[in-house]
């Protein structure tokens, strides 16, 4: 999913708002993200115990960082918003990091997301990790991050490959002044039909929709 659903109730999206990224452009964004994360880890002399991709969007940038930073172990988590009966949407955890997945009392996790908007999904993932590993150090990285909602709780540092205005919190004038592109990105692998239904508050018909909901844990319920 491209970003946290709350943004969809703040503005009206149009099909022409979406621009599909080329792999070449996306690679430049990932390399910018890699430089920031690598510099921080070197400066702080941190050794990452595991990369935690937030699926599905965080899978690609997490793999990129895994190879570039020479970090093998990956502990994916998955969260998803669902539209349910009664005019509600629910954030659910499909999978998380289990206790005992890493050794040591203060592990270092590199949590990786794709398109970060309000950051509700990322914060839920970070909160769950901190519940399981209270003394963990968390470095957060996302390929794209909304300029107005970059701050997260319980992280040692956060980095973004490119800043956006996905939530439309900035005006056109502010975007120009800050050098932020005012639009929505469609990533090279994404299905436009799925994204379009999402921004119009419709439940996309996944083949395993019922099973995914049934085997998940409710994290947040929002009245639409």
C-alpha cells in the first residue's frame, strides 16, 4: 500500500496526480537513502543485527540496503489497512518479529519502509518491535517520506531517500520553496488499479483477502 489511509480523507486525488517512477529514478533515490544510512551507522559505530522490511512496500528498498550494506539477516513484518463492515478501516498486523529472533539485550534494527505518509504503519511496527525488544536501537529508513510527517517515536534516527507531499499538507508554493514534488508516485512494480481503489476508500479484492484478515491482529480501527 502506498501510504496511510488517513491522507485519503483530507484531499481529492486525481488520476493525473500519479506519476510512475522509472527504475533509473528510483535507483537514484535508493542510493541517496543508502548514503545517509551508511554514514550514520559508520559515525555511530553501529552494527545492524537485522533489517526489518515493512511489507509489502518496504521489501524492495530493504533488499537494496541488504546488499549494499552487506547485511544478511532480514526479519520482515507485514501490516495492512482493510476496509470492513460498518464504515471502518482497520490496521492489522499480518506478521511481526518474534522474541528470540536476535541475540543480545540491545539489538540494532534497521526498519525499512517504502512510501511513508503519515507514518502510522511504521509507528505501529516500531512500537511492536519495542514491546518485544524494549532496549532495541532502531534506525528507520524509507525510500519516500512525506515532508510534514517525518518524525517518529522510539527511533534513534530516521532517513528518507526523497521527500514528498503525499498528504497534501503543503501548498504548491511551499512545495516549490522546499524543493518537494507535489504529486503522488506510482512505483515501478505497483498496480495502478490497486492504488486507485485504495485512494478512493475501496477494498481491493486480493485473492487471499479473507484469510489475510482472519490470520492477523488488529492494531487500530478508524471510523471513516
